[in-house]
């Protein structure tokens, strides 16, 4: 059997996972990837047992580095990078039964399709289209996969190894979905920072009327090396905001995943620069292209890095929004460094520990612009958040309250960096939508 485990001491500041092999009945595990100080993981044996495929990163300490496939010949010990030159990061993969093909998912231009990768050449071709493949299993003649999109939760589909028209196999939520209306959505693009192409999504309210103006929910994703892609989630669900009467705008700013590794890398050391420029240009582009969006009635919302960006916007773009929602957001990069459970993250983003490289931590730090804050803000945090500890959210709330800025705090004692309990999720949406309704007068849902 093969497995991956963190290989180095210092869990909080190392991303070095190695692949080990050990007999199924026990024994001493043997490290197969000690030569790579970065991450190696997801090992899977080929059907004939002669090869081991796994994903590898090249840069130690960087959790958002590109994951590429490597094939290890178990007899000779020779490692062959298979997708080293393909500018996409492997999220999951599996072997075909004949061992000649590997199937994989990657983020790709706001989607997460399934790809067929030739085991000899590494050549990849997409076999599914729009939406997000959440999981898959390789059958004898077809691939069975779960897929969702912005307008629908996941169902099961089947498709041939070379692609083609997929066959829908389940309609799990048909009865519940039939009682609800959903808004249409579409992807758009614009010239972002430095004139480079940037993508985003717009979601219309249900019962959309073109001659009516709709207020805007401007959602900012976390990560920051993440994406608000064409996928369904019960956290930050775009249809929930659309159903409340808002036009939803989401921008995959510089740093987002699925647009090439250089695009993803571009945010490091510049959290408040290129991404903020993209958000400004993206919102302006959406308002120009979709005349039904009411640019005078906009609320910006974000969590994690998105929460950092909300706190940054409060001081850098203070006159733009009617209200803000800051969920688990970083308030002070310096104190954040000394309390997070992922030290490798700020150390990569800012070039080292705060005590050695303090300047980058202070470069774009929300705490230094508190005196410019004026926008009504809802602050949300989980007490068991060790990624962005709750002291950051409480500090945001204190800064707002002390200055007399309209603000509320929603605090979850039993939640971590994500709101995962169903009842808490309902309370989250109820509180957020009530806050938006307080400052923006939306049409009846």
C-alpha cells in the first residue's frame, strides 16, 4: 500500500509531504519521494501494479503551487513527470483500467472539468464541459461522475472515455428543486490589472425583468488562490443572494486558481494591489455590460482572504459600498502571523517570518487604515477558527464600534473557519441578508 504523510518536523511551517510504500500486512514504510522537499501526495497504483502515480509540487512552503502528475516505475525507481509542462493543477485523478490513460480534474477558466491524460505523452483533453466535477469513478466502459453548477446541486452522470454527450443518471433533488426558482447565470470577462483578461460570473434574480434595476451582492472569494467558479455550494451560495432579490457579481481576480500558475502566483506579496484593481475594474465592467444592475446599491461581502479584502476595501475604497460583510477576515497581518495554525502560508506570501521580513506584512495591512473606515459592516467569526483566529474578527468589530460606525457581530462558538452546521448556516444567511436589507432596499424575494 502507498500513502502520503507530512515528512518534516514543524507542522505549522512545512508543506513537505512525502509518499511512502509499505506491505499491506505491515512493516517499515519506505520513503519514495525524499528527494522532493515540496508536497507529494495522492498515490495510486497502476492497474498492473508496475507504476505508482502521484501528484507533486515543486516549491517548498507554497500550498497553492501547481500539482503535476508523476509516474514512478516501481521496478527501476525512475520517476517520469507526466504533466510538468501542462499549466493546470491536478485536483484528483484515477487510472483507466488498461493503464494507458489517467483521468483527472483541474480548475480551468471558471470550471472544473474532467480530463483524459495519455499515460505515454501527458497530452490532456477535456471530456466534460461546463460545471464542476466533484468526484468520479472509472468503470469498464464509461466514467461515472458527480457534477454541479451555479444553478444546480450535484447529480450523477456517465460519459465515455473520449467524452461526448453525458447521460444524467440521477435527479436526487428534483422534488425539492421543483418548488424553487433559480436565477440564470453567465460568465463574463474584462480587461483587469495591466490589461490582462480576467473572468467573472453574474447571476440574475429569479423572475428577472430586464426593465427593472436590481441591487448588487458583490461576492469576494477566499483562498486567495481559490475561485468563485461554476459550482454549487451551501456556503456563499450565489442563488441564495439572487433569490433575495440581488444581482450577484463574482470576480476571479489575479491570484485565482484555474487560469495558469503565473496568474495564481501574481497575488503573492500583493494582496491589496492587483486583486483590488481587478475588483474595481470587474465591478465597473459588470455594471456597464448588465444595465439592470444598480450601481448605486451595492454591498460587498467576503470570507477568509475575502474578509481581508473587505477590511482592506473599508480603508481603500470607503465611499463605494452601502454595506460590507467581513467573515473570518484578517485585520492585522503582523499579529495574524503569530496566531495562525498555518505559518507556511504567510511565510510564503510575505517572504519569510514577520520578525525577519516585517516590511511586506505592513505593506498592505488593514489595521493601518482604520481611520478611513466609514461603511456599515457586519462582522462574522467562529470561535474555533485557528486559521484566522477570532481575535482578528473581534478587533475589526472593536475598530468599528469605537469609531461609531454602524456594525454588528455574529459570533459562532462552535464553528471554525467555515460555518458547517446546518442550523448555523441558516442563521448565517438570515443575518447576512437582514444586514443587506437594512442598508439596501431590494425588491421582494
